[in-house]
C-alpha cells in the first residue's frame, strides 16, 4: 500500500506573503500535496498570548485528521512551541522526547531547546513516525542526531523535519548510515528554503530500508517560509 508522507515547517502557520497567521493556506498546501501523514515544525500551542492557539488541533479539524503536538519549549514561560504530526490514520501512541541542550554554548547563533516527536500510526500493520526541528548550532545538531539515533525503531520508520543542515553536513552521517534519504528519488536537485527563491535544502524525509520509496519531491509552493517536502512510500 502506498501512502504520502510530508514534512512541513509552517513558521507557526504564517502566510509567507501576507505575514499573517493563515490556517487555510497551510491546510490547502497539505491538500494539494495529497499528504496522508504530515510532520510539522514550528507549531504553537495554546498559551496566554492571543496568537498562541492550539494550531495543530485547528489544522486537524480542518483536514479531519488525527493529531499530536509535541511541546519543545514554552516561549516566555507560558506559550507552547514545538513539533507535531497530523495523520489520516489513527495514532496508536505518541510521545515527546527532549533533546538535551549543550552543557556549554560554543557558538554565536541563537540557542533553543528542541524535541523529538515519536508516534506509531495505525496503517500497514503499524508505521513509526519521528519528527524534529534541529537547532542552528553544530553542538545542538550533534545532540539532536544522538537523540534521534537512540530513539530509532528497528523497522517501518519515517524520520522527517527541518534539520537546519545541508546534505553534505557531516553531522548527518549517523542518520544516513541507518536510514535512506528519499531525496535520492528527486528528478532533479531540489532546494527548500526560503520558499520564494530557495537557496538551500535543510528539510528531509528519511525512511528505513524495509519501506520502498516510490517518488519524492519539494514542490514549488510558497505558503510558509519553507517549501514542503513530500515522498510516496510503500508499506
């Protein structure tokens, strides 16, 4: 059976053109891509600010999908922010795995606490889905990769997200040693960020070797600041 997987950094559902939160354009992008399971990054939860609402639940209601929100951090101490999954199929289980912050911050870019979302989806006998958004600094990325590798299921696994690393980054090596990069199915080189005139590829979908990749793409859709990454896999 074939299913469509999608990784999508929504920039908290911000319309790239209007710069306003726009659930309709995010929903329409998911529908255009025909996605069955979507890994989302930069999602907000309900907080004490008016612009922090249950965004994952809102998208799920619009699509008629199941959902799970994985909180990584609370902005200002009260406003949830993190990753999520949307699924056409039932979610058997889900959990949030913290990614440790570096003990000593060695670099100049902004540091932010991150997490790994793990879920098991009830399709094709069960498929494991992991979603994350890695930090900007190499030490954050190293911790993220270690956390991912320590949590990889042995079979039927999809790992996706915005990893803030380009494909030649050596920090990706432990993941590439264990999983297959669906970008190998691109019909030509594809970039994902920024969405209007992309300069880099920092978004990924990896799968375990027991899943067959039929095709993959980064469609030229400008809705968020990232283009979505999609892949069709056979379970």
